[in-house]
């Protein structure tokens, strides 16, 4: 028996009503489906979402993104209720860095400063000196003296990229994102041949060969801004395909083409975790005030400082 889909218009009305009733604010990452991006009060990259979470007045924050994004909001505002429409929305990159193994690695290098990408669990952040996102990693690494010994985790591609542009030799954790590592260099080059006037936009979680053909490397927000500021009319986009919704919405006269994954039979440039969130689940979480993000108090205490440090540093280097 097929289950009838609820009308999006009706769902949106219910969400607006429930949001008012609950005194909630809705934040969405650029990788969410278009309908969720359109109904959100705030939309942004990981850095913007962390910044906004630390500033909003509302007592209930709904994070339409993945689990670590909900945790980041909870760590920054532990007195608030943080909801995520589907708490199974994990992250392969965060999963590639289990806290116990990372702790062992950190303990083996006691003279190192620990810099962690925001795509980590709260427990990994609790082992960290300063958190970064792809939007501020370079600038934050450069606030440390050249000779500083640094551990960088968990993304090896972002870590290698930052090492390359800063001349550092940070020790890297060997983690990666299953979506960003899927892009095919060969197919992207073929696409570029068909569209020689297109600029190639690449997220730094992609492998080095993809980075080497990029006209711009950056976080989702950086790529979006570049697409607006560039004179080019066409872009090949090597990051999760959700960003295309916002690119097309903000620059309707420009053309955005998703970079092809190696396996053309799958939708591998979609993050299956991000796409677990739906309008129905967003409505239900506001209705039931669940699922809620819960983080252990002791972990919150340790993980707050490195995130706040990131926010302070990125204010200074803005
Ligand atoms: P941004 O920090 O660019 O938003 O990226 C988050 C993410 O999950 C990338 O895969
Ligand atoms: Fe994690 Fe990759 Fe999904 Fe980003 S795209 S949330 S890094 S699995």
C-alpha cells in the first residue's frame, strides 16, 4: 500500500504555525533540500550556522543539517532546546574519526596543538584546542607561529590543502567525506571541454586532482559568493548538489552544472545524511519537540572553548 505524500504547501503552513507556537528558529545548511532551505529563517555554511546559533534569541533552535551541526549549536547554547529533524543524519567524515582513537593519536603527540574541523563529534571537539571550518581554516592555522606543531583532523584533503597553501607540515588524521571523494576528475575534465567558458568550483574536501583544476576552492558560502562576483556565466560545481539550489536562486541568469561523480548510476554527489531531513520530519520535530540533541555536560564544558575560540578568531580575521 503506497503512503500518500502530504502537500508541501500544507506542511509549510503547519511549520510556520508551530514555529511561532514554540518560539523556534529554523536554520538550514546549503546541502538541505530546496524546500527546507526556502522555509528556513537562516541558511548558511557550517561557520555561519555556528555563528548564528551563538547569537539567536529564540529558546528553541531547529538545525536542518547533520548531527554534528546540531551538537555545535547545543554546545554553544546548552540552555536551549536544539532539535534536528532526523538524528540519524550523521556524517561519514565525523564517523572517520572516533573519539577514542583520536585521543590516542593526540596523546602520542603531546607537544602538538590540536586543530579540528567542525565536522567532528562533540567528543572529538572536547579533545581540541581550536575548531575550524573550511571557511576559516587557513586564517586560523596562520594565527599560529610557523614552527607550531599541529595535529589537524579529520579531513585529509582539507588538511593537505591547508598544508599546501600555508607551507605548514601539520600532522593529518586520515579521514574523508564519502561524497566529496566521489567526484571524477576525468568526467569533470570532459565536462569542462564541453563548457570551456565554465569556472570550476571545488570544495576543499575533494581530492587533490579535483582541487588542481579548480578556479576557486572554498566552503559552500565562499563558492556561492564567488559565483555571484565572478564575470563568468557558467560554473561546474564540485560539492554536494544542495548548494545548486541557492546558487540558482541567487543568480538565476547564470548556469550551474553539478560535477559528475565516478559512478554515474548513483546520486553520489548527494549527501544521503543531509537528505534524511524532510519537510514532514521538520514539522514533526516542532510538533513533538523531538528528536532533541543531548550532549553530556562534561563534554559541553570541554568542547565549548575550542568552538568559541574559532568564533572569536574568525571575527578578528573577517
Ligand atoms: P561547509 O563548511 O562548506 O558548509 O561544509 C560542510 C560540509 O559538511 C562539507 O561537506
Ligand atoms: Fe559529512 Fe560529507 Fe555529508 Fe558534509 S557532505 S555532512 S562531510 S558526509
